[in-house]
C-alpha cells in the first residue's frame, strides 16, 4: 500500500486534482481492496471468499453513451456512426475538469497495470477508481506489474472511473448522465454515472483496436485462444451463446485467454490478465473451472445469496441475467503463463444457427473467411430477449462491432493477409440446429462439435473428401472421426429438402443484405466470399 505521500512526485494524478483528495491508495493487494470494499459498504464476502457487489442502475454496457473524441487525430481514421459517436474536444476537457473537482473530496484507489502479454506490444495503464471493488476488478482483469515495474511505471493511457459522478447532458454534451468517453489525443478514458466495471475493460479493448492495427501491424481480436502440447495455437470467435468459452476450455490444451487477444508477427497474445465470465445458471458440472475460480480475490457482480446463507444462488435473475465474475487468469488450472502462444494454425468461427442451415463444420477459403469475419453471424432464439418469438439472424462485425474504432474491412483485410502469410485454416462451426429450424430440428450435440474441432486441430480432416455447399460455397467434409456422416451435410438431416433449400436461400439473403453497409469499402477479394444468392432491394 502506498498513501499519497509527497504529492508533487505522484505522476499521472495532477490532472484530477489529487492535491485535495481525501486519500490516494496505490496498488493495494486483493485482500486490502476486499477489506476496503466491505468497510465502504460496496459489497459482501460469499462463503467461498469472493467479493459480491452490485453495479447499480447499469448491469451492462451502455453503447449509446460511449463516445470517442473527434479531433485532428481521429477525424479521418475512426469509423464514425452509431457505434463510434463523436464527442467535441472542448466538451471532453470541460467534463474532465468537472470530474477533477468532484474527485478532490473522494478517496481514490489507483491500479497500475498493463494490457498485452507480449512485451513488444504492451499498453501501460493507470486506472483511478472511487470504488475499491472496481479497483479489485481492474487488478484481476489487467496484467499485473512486478514491484520493480511499479516503481518505474509510466502510463500510456489513464482511466478515470467515478460511478457517482453524473454528467449534465445540456451542458456537458452527453446523451444522459452516464458516459464512457475515449480521447486518443489526451490518452485518457473518462467513465461516470455507471457502476458497470465492464466499461473499463471494453474501453481499453477499444483503445487497442485503434492503436494496434495502425501503429503495430497487429490484429486485435474478440476471441478466446488455446494451445496444444505441440505449440499449435487455435483461435475461437463467436458471439454470446455460440459455445466460445466451453469449446476453448479444453483440458488437453492450455488456455491463453477467454476474450481479447492480439495476433502479432510472431505469436498470439492475451490482452488481459483475467477472465470476466457469465455465471447465470452456473454449475460445477457445466463449468468446473469457472466454479472453482470464484474464491477469495474474485469479484462477483449482481448475484444474490440463497436466503439465510452466504452461498450464491446462480439461478437468481432478480437483478439481471448478465451476472458475472472477474478473476485472475491464474485461477484457471491450465492457463499458460505468460499468456502467449505461437502463430495460429486453425481459427474457428462459431455460430449458433437457429435456422438449421449451416453445416456443423465447413472449411473456408480466404475470401470466405474475410466475408464471414465481417458478418459475425449467429441467431437469437425465443426466450433470449424480450419480444423474440422466432429465430432472428444477428450480425456483429468481426464478432465485436461495439469495440471497433476502425472500419471492419480494415480488420478483415489484416485477417486475410495473416491467413495467407502463415497458412492458417479457418473453419465455420455451427453449434446451433440441424434437421430443421429451431422448434423443429434439434441442437448439435456438444460431443459431436468437440469431435469436429479435435479433428480439425489434429489434421484428421486434411485428407477427407469435401463438397462445396451450393448456396454458401463453403467446403463440407464427407466424413469426420466421431461424428455420424449423415450429420455433416445439413440438407440430408431435413425431412423436407425443398424447405431446407428455401431456408438456406433466405439466410443467405440476410447475409447479403447485412453486408450492404460494408460493400463500398470491401475489396473484390472480400466480396468474392459472399453466398451465391440474388437479393432484391
């Protein structure tokens, strides 16, 4: 623990009015942060020792209140629109000064850390919190410095997070009282009005998505990654509900990370030092690694106790279905340290196709990989969100559109270049339905999906015969060890073949319609990966 001490020597806090702060507590260890959180009334300890806290009004990110300062640096580089909303530089400065005045009367918790497990690509961070539990979250989620590194630490980016500071939309330029604003010129993120700690994590991810492609020729990826005993790295992309966490958590392979990575010239590396996992309906049987990681030092958000106990009721959705836990990655037994692997050999795009159209596994060429990467497809089914009664196609560019400051084609072109340079194979894996759409067909069995991924990883699919899908053009294997051959061709699983053909054409048209907003920026190589279907506009 380091108190404020000689404040004239405290680098990085001058801009927040540290001279009047009640106290500045630097780089507290987890035990002291947990103590502070309990003492402050921010949370309670569970019977496993984890700290349980509430995030308040916001139990998830607020995308419409996330801004990027639009100035000379960003004006012609950022992909402006509904995802990247511009913010005036003078309004940012004004809000910054107002936050500084607000923080003068508050105890501050400072976490010095970094993002990027590769020493050549790390981003040094300083996170300043008004809540101890959020500082513990940051200690868990980012990479931790050694004592020697702390002594000489100079931040590249600073995050100031004050959940109780409310903006005035009329004078501050925000949409409402909460906000998350990134300034690439000031190298700072301001977060206020929201207690959802995920805004901090994803703010830094957005920063890396802007910096690494432009300055370091490194592809940032919203994905999980693992590595085999022979050093073969595999990458798993997928939106919520596609099985990204479950399929990358292979006891026979080491975990590099579960959410954010960079693909550099020599390796794949984790951006983070921890995991931020959903815990709704968590059981030891389904997710033993996550279950065992929820112990002292971990943070659990928006859960509730079984009445009369300090045992978490993971089925309780009273606050939100987005209940989560944050813990350091070394709480996972098979996590590799440092969190790096070699160049990838296989990449898996996971989709839960509720229309029952896509093959359970198919091989993509470079054009198709870039096209499907930009598409970022999965489907939502009844019950996943209010108002959804039938399957709905969902697209999120690069499997993480909300965090892309640059145009999606920029990331897709990097993917294609790296695929060709390093001879990487991309596979499209459908973890959704077959034999018909949701409500008629049935969900892919997890053991079959695992068998297909294993076959791709160990080369068992290298010499089998493939057939090109008539609509999507991807290559479908005729056989796969451990999987009934009749499951590999989705059309053969449907009783009504003509109904399958209609549904395949319908889904392909949805792909093409979604891609129209990117088409003007896409190269001919990317466009060549589109499904073979005509769309009437």
